[in-house]
């Protein structure tokens, strides 16, 4: 069993051991991992990483008292986001360590809002969302003892506004829409959800964690992106992860509110212990200063033209993979992907067997459970891997069809995220 070494190891030994650990990992640099990692612009990645290590020791928890640098950088990141998401000068926001934390804090703000403005009794409260909403929202609901109501989506993979509205009652604290949702990569119809939110007095949260930071630039290069941001009437809050398609170092996300009135329900201000008053907006206490500096540096390094160039390159990768799917006889996309998140499959094939065989060939297969299919979240890491991926898929398709003809099948290898 592993114990603390009696004598500390040399730098050389540590590096050699780390190399050994890394050798066991999937070949993500070769585009063989369809999620978890993101590749954008090499220069911006280096600038972001250097900024991260420059502020490696500084702690964003102490920003107000000791590190005004971090406060300023965070304010600038938030201002940039508010301008991108249609709330320049009117909205508010703060940085978090990830999408899950942003969503947790959004749910809490919505619950506090319902308690203070509508007298929601303690012990009550539910969240209404399409079935495609991210599990982090369920995690937040579980932590706060809120009931979640997951509602089936329409045939196009998007939220069904009428079905969502029917699930809302006087104890609903939040309605959720995704921009886009992770499973199918489509945007929920936010104007219709905003309409419902206003009619029923419900807090509408837009989960733009995955696509938020790139979607405005995709729109700017002339690609269709449905309305989804804080300018849509009825939207109360929006989460967007810098560490996904903002191409910033982990851990970094943002949470925005349509107005200071909404934002006032977020945050903690406690005076309960011998040390005195404790104030913070986030769920975590200590926060890496590096993540704040890394995000600030990445945004400024890329700039509008950099993000537009990346958006164009990403959409090129998207198109190449969409064409690849369309080139496989009998295969189809579950929905038409707006950005680079997509699900697809062949209804007459055992997709979990296909996924298993992808794994045998060195790919980490992204999968969907319903409908059974494959899943991709593409970034620039995946551009060079495209032809090899579809060559393997075509070969696997033939293999699985031949096996099915011989009565071989039934292998189940559903992914756990
Ligand atoms: C990734 C993701 C999240 C959760 O973000 P983490 O940074 O992994 O905590 C939430 N919503 C959507 C749509 C996502 O894709």
C-alpha cells in the first residue's frame, strides 16, 4: 500500500513518475477524447497558462483585502461577458470554478428569490426543466432538497414549452433552458420559455455552460444561433463556462444576472463566528487566482477577431463531422447541431457495440442513451482526427452488421460520465 515516502523524492523521479501516469491516459491530444478537454488557439492557450502560473499562489477569496489585481481582472471578465450576453450596463455577475458551481448558485438565488418575493415556504420548491438539462442542476436540487421535474423534449430535441408550462406550479422556483443542451447540441426555444417565465412569474435560467462563450462569435460570423441570452425578455440568469468554449484554463466559469435585483439573491454574508464577518459570492471559499488571471489573459489575447477566427474554424470542424455522419449509409444526426456538440447513430445498429469497438480502437466513445447513439463535443483537437474517426466508424459499421447477420450482438457498454 502506498504511504508517504520517508525521504522526499527528487524532481527527476517525480517527473518520471508523472510521465508514467500520463502514459496510461487516453490520447486526448490526438483528438481521441470527445469531451472533457478543449483545444483552441495555441498562442492563447500558452498566454492563458502563463497568466495562470503568474497568479498561481494568489487566492481570489482574498481579492477585496489583499489582491485588488484579481478583483479588477474578474470585474473586467464579467463586463466582457455582460456585453457579449446582452446586458452591458444593466446586468451583474461573478466568476466561479465551473458550470456545476454556477448552476448551484443560480438555483440557490432563484430559491431565495422565490422565498423573499413570493413567500415560498421552507421545505417546498421544485425545478422545471427539459429532460436534456445537465445533471449538475439535479445535484443542486438534491443538495437543497428541491424536487426536480424533468419534462420530455419535442421531436427536434428542443424543450417543449407547453409541456414545461404545464409542470409549473406555485412552488416552482426555476425554469431551465439550455443553450445548447449537452445530449443533442440544440438550443431550447428561449423566447418562448421567457414568455412563460414572465406569465408565471418564474425565474428562467439559461444554462449556456457549454456554448455560451463561443455562441455570440458564431453568430457574428453569420451562422444561425437562436436568441438565448440576457436580452431575451424573461431570462433572469445565465451560466457560461470559460473553461469550455471560452478556451480559458480550468477551473473557470461565469454566472450572470439580468439585473442587480436578481443578483441580490446570490451571495453569502455571514457574521457567525469569532473571526467576524465573512462575505463571498461563491460556494467555494479559496479560489485559484490563476483561473481569474488565466481567463482575463485568454479573453484579451484572443479578442473579438481571435474568437471569430476560432468560431469559423470550429464550424468548419463541425461541418466536416456532420458530413462524415451523413456519408455513412443508414446513419443520421439526432438533431441539427448549432455548434459543435452533436449526437448521431444508426437506428438499426447496436450502438453500444459500435461504441465498444471504438474503444478497442483507441477512441473514448461519447454515447447517448436515448436514443442510443454516439456523442461528440468537438474542438480544434478533433480537426486532424476526423478522417481516421470516420474510417474506423465505417469499418466498425460493416463489422457490426456482419456480426448481427450471424446473430452476434447484445453487448452493452453504456458510458458513465
Ligand atoms: C459542462 C456542463 C455543465 C457543468 O459544468 P462543469 O464545469 O463540468 O461543472 C453544465 N451544463 C452544461 C450544458 C454543460 O455542458
